[in-house]
């Protein structure tokens, strides 16, 4: 088959699926704004041909940005068509507008969309955290306008898949019949427990078996509970005076609002805690190579994962695959995977003392929680394993679409 992948930052969530399709002999072409070269893949880039309109209504600016990207992607698709390339199927992420006009280039080519999240004016991430929420009808209107391109893309897809049941449920029920639930997949063969895992934090040797608490975000921001972590930290340190806290994540923003001008969320909450925390036991590593990230998860005695009701992070499931004791927020996407007392522990996102007490309990009684750690890994193997479950199901979606 000829398969066209579309992702603004290729391969994104398609990394393993693309590699598997190449290995089985399919011709794979990828359209991207920025992309990573992969063996056997012809990577074709496209660039937006214009900027946004000055003075554009702020509710319409998001739509215009996505239309501009969609136009740029369609122009490059037309160029591919003129070069003689017509795919048998298109697999793409519609979240940034790239899929908008591909039906106009190849009307008969079926499309499989990866559906990550559909914003809602209420009941999910919006309004969940009063401290950082805009109030009133205008905030809700902005979200409705933000969904405009997503709704257009839903009308052009032939089939779709979403990583979790909760993420699928964020989409209008009208489209649920076209959406399968298939996770991107966790490589449980690579992400394994290792009692021998060790490393260094500066001059400090660390290893599995020590009281190490890990906290991982792509970016340290309220959407992923960084403020809750920091506000729980003084009590965690007081209860476990030997514990070491490792924080992985950059200083930017992935999902929520940016920090006030000239500041970062990281420093805002560091300053809020002031001398209430012992910084000698707190290590901010920024972004780290993936091999180092795996070692960190393997050394973790407790992995703390906090999130708004939003897209579930790979990192929580990767920590489970490594056999970590995961303490997660009692929010819907987490509860779909983490069962309290069976394969992890759940806490209230806003209960800073409760978070601290639960983490401290996990550190104080490691033997008690060994069954939960084993069950965590087994959950990922049984439901989210890359090669045993997810890749075969993704491949069948493509076959079904062609049939």
C-alpha cells in the first residue's frame, strides 16, 4: 500500500505504527512542518505561506492559524499528486488544521484520524481549576470557537481512533460510531523494572531502593499539577526527611495559559514555597534523554502524576510499565487506568496534605506496595502493550478502512 501520514511534528504519535508499516513493505510518505527522518519514509515538508491577520478577533485567530496550515498542507499534497503520488489511505492528526482540505485533493482516498481531545466549555479541563480559570460566557464562547476546525475535520474523516475511552468521550456522540479506542502503545519490553538502576544527581549517587519521588511533565505547568506538587512538597519533605525529589520537565507551556510575562510557572511556585522547602533534596533536571528518563523511572520509589481532566500522559503509563508505585490524581483520564489499591493510589488534585501523606506512606512502607507495583506493570502489559495489542489493532483499522 501507499500510506500518507500527516502530522505537523512527524512522527508524533505515529512513530511505532510508521516503523511497523515500513517493515512490512508498505510505501510511506509523511507530510510535516517539522519532522524526524525515519528509515524507509519519504519526508515532505510544507510551510505556511502567510502569517495571521493583524487585528483578527481573538476567538477567530485560532481558526485562521489552522486554515493557513491546512492550505499549506493541501498545496504540498497537490504537488505530490502532480508528481504521481496518490495514497491508498491517509493517516493524520487533525488537531492543527492539516487535514482540513485533503479531501479536496484526493476525494476518494479514505482518511484515518488520530483524535486526541475535543475541548468542552465545561466538564473537563476548562473550569476545573478555579485558580487559573476564566469565568463567564466569554470563556465558554472562546472554547466553542476553538472547536470549529476540529468539527470540520470530524466531517471529513472516514474512521478514527482515540487513545482512551475518556478521550473518545470528549467528542460529540454523533461521531462515536466512527471512533475506535486504541492506545498509541507502551513498549513494555524496553520499559521494565530494574532493581539495579542507578545514577548520579550532581555528586550524589542515587539508585533503586532509595526514597526517590519522581514528577514528570513535558512542561512544568498547572495543567499537569506542578503547583499541586510544589504545594505538597513542604509536607512531603517534613514527613520523609531523607527523600529525594526528581523533577523532569521544561519551563515552557504545552497546554494551559503561559505564565505572566517574564516568568515561568516553575519559578513562580518555587518562590511561593520560599524557605519552606529544602532545595538540596529537590533536583530539576529539565528535559533529559529518553534512556536517562527510563533510568529515573526505574529508580522511582513513588511516581507522582497529577493532571487536569485532559489527555493522559505517556509518562504515567511508562512509570507503571517500569513497576513504579504511581500516585495519581483522582481525575477521569487517570481513573480509567489507575485503580486505587490495586495498581496504584489515587489522591485529590487539590488536597496538598493528602498528596503528601499518600506519598509519604508509599515511601515508608515499600514492601506493602509491592503487589501494586506488580499489578501496575501487568495492567500495561494486558491493556496497552505496544506489540501485543496496540500495533496490531492500529494495523487492522487501516485494513478495515481499505476494505
